[in-house]
């Protein structure tokens, strides 16, 4: 398990504010239940001298042992400190949205099955992979991984833009390969999928959707990503899906027809058989609605993957937008005094634990009303607002409120990046590395910018003096 701490760093000398995330180390975990992970994390925080009561945010992946409402790690921390606001990782959530879309109907599951089969035909043999490399000079085929955020778009993109070359390679393998199963797979794919207009339409639709989701996911992975920016990105994605729902299908039809004609395939939908089921005596005798093949594809495929994504995204970050939204500079300017005071009291209750509270609602209200007069047009984010508040120096409640807002985790991307470093450090050649050494090397690699600011001369002199004293004892 990897631990990253996120905090707001206020430099009093320069009166500047930055949002930072620092790597604390890797932990060995034997018990992966919610209680086991919580105990290990709590013990590590205590050993580092970090008080859990000072936590104002926590974020994890979407595993049930982490986000569980009753036994998860986040619930156990909330039992100790109700002010440790939990937010599920935005990138993990987007990946789950894609997983739901991919499993929304039988045809979508079959589509990604075909994409993976195309990759497997070439990847299962070095000889066949060489055939692919010789003929496909552009993008390389990629395998799909359910936990890798970019795996789906990386798998679809090479085939989407190199359909002709991939089909030619499959035909060559079908005619020359000696493995019966491989020949059968290549023949089936070229005859069924590459010979159907619906496959080209599906690959156009999926590439458009996956590219947009991947673009938003990339934006959310920034170290200094904050709540208001994440909310804007998710809202833009929702707006994109709503527009794509209305306008995307006709455009995809046009693009798919061009591809089909280039591939020598007739751009018409296949006629599916309609199964007539015998009705029971208590069922309605109304005439069932029969769709045309094109409308049937739109209703039972296109809408099945677009509609669930909209409903899933609309609840993302909704809780914290309602709680902290009034601190966003644009909304702060638009609020009347009654609404602003109500928001201040709501936030005071949320930041209260026992007799302690991070803010005083009345004072925060007065500070924000005064601060509103200083707001200029170039202050558009909470980070800009906090920088401005710190420079004025007499808004303690506003400073606390903005610090909590900026501390809330939007994504757990930094922990994923630390695991990428782990793969580079803990190789088969270092299989006996101790945990202390592993954490030391990881710290040097991940926090390299801090390492560069250290004065090595003092470290060298300290190390040399210790070794000199130790050597003198043996003289």
C-alpha cells in the first residue's frame, strides 16, 4: 500500500500558496480487509507524528475495503474524525463508468471481445507479431486491462485508424499460418466483424466516447487538481454526452459509411430476426413496437451505452459542491447575504467535531463580505482566492475554509504513479531488498525535486565525520 499526503503549503516569506502531494512510503499489508488496512494506515500516521484529528480529506480507489460505507477504511477514519471528508477517486470512477458502458449490452461486450481477440491473434506468436510490425507502420495494437485507465482507448485507436492494414494482416495469417485455431480466429474476424457495417459504426462510436473520457481523465490526474476544476471538467463531460446523445449518432453514421465503402463493405445494417414470443393470458395484447435495423441499433446499442454514463456522472462530487460551492469566486460574487450566511453556518457544522470547529460562521460571513470587495476579475479559482486572502493577512476563517477545500482529494493518481516507480525499483534482480531500502529509493525517485534542493556538502561532512570516529576505534 502506498501513502501520499496532500496539503496546502503557505509560504509566509513570499505570501504564496501551493497545493502539494508528498510520498510517505510503501507499507506491507497482510490483511486486506477494511479493518486491516485501517490499522496499518493509522499506525503509520502515528509513527510519522501525524495527528488523525488534523485530517480534512481522504481519497482511495473504488475498492469496497476502502470506500465501504460500513466497514471500509474511509468509514473508520470518519468514526474517529468526522471532518476527514471522503471523496472517491475521480479517475477510478470514470474507469468504472467505462466498465459499465462496456457491459451495458451484449453487443458492446462482444465488441471489446473482438478487439481483444484481434490483439491476441498477433501477440500470441512472435512470428505473427513481426508480420504485424512489417505491415502496420503506425500505431501498435494494445491489450485491454480492466484496471488500466487508458487501456480501452489505446486498444481501439490503432484498429480504428488502421482497419485496412489490420485486415490485410489477418488475411495473410488466415492463408499462411499453420495453427488451426489461429487460422479459424483470423477467418472469423475478417468474415464476420470486418465484413459487417455495424462493426465499423461501433468502432467509430466507441473511439469518440473513449477519447473524450480519456481527455478528462488526463486532466483530473494533475497533482494540483482541486475540487472546482474537477467539477467543471465533469460537467463538461456530462454536457458532451448529452450533446453526443442527440447529435453523435447521425455523425457516426456518416463516418462509418465512409470507412465501410473504403473497406469494400456494403454500408447497410444486417436484418436481425424478430423472435415472436407466445404471450401469457394475463399479458397485454398491445402491438409491440418494431424498429428499423438502424433505429434498433440506436436504441438497443447506442443509447444503452450513453444514457447510463450521464446518470452516473451527474452524482460525481455533488455533495462537496453543495458544501463548498459558495467559496468558488464566481459563485461568491453572485450570492446574496442571506444565502451566504446560511452556507457559512452549514460549513461550520460540517467542520465541527465536539466543541472544536475550524471556522466561526459569523466571522467567516463578515470576512467573505469584506473579501468580496477585493475580488478582481482575474481571481477565478479557490487557489487564486486563497493566495489573495493570505496576502491581505486578516481573514483567518476564510483561510481555514479555503485550506480545507483545497485539501480534499479529487483523484488518487499520485498513488498510482508511485506504484509505477515501485515496478522500476522492485525488480527480479532486487527481490531481497529490505522495506527500509525500498522506501528510501522510492523517496529519492518520487521526491526528486526535494532532493535537488538539499545541500549535499553538509550530508557528506556528517557522513565522513561518523566514519572517521568509527575507524579511529579500531586503530
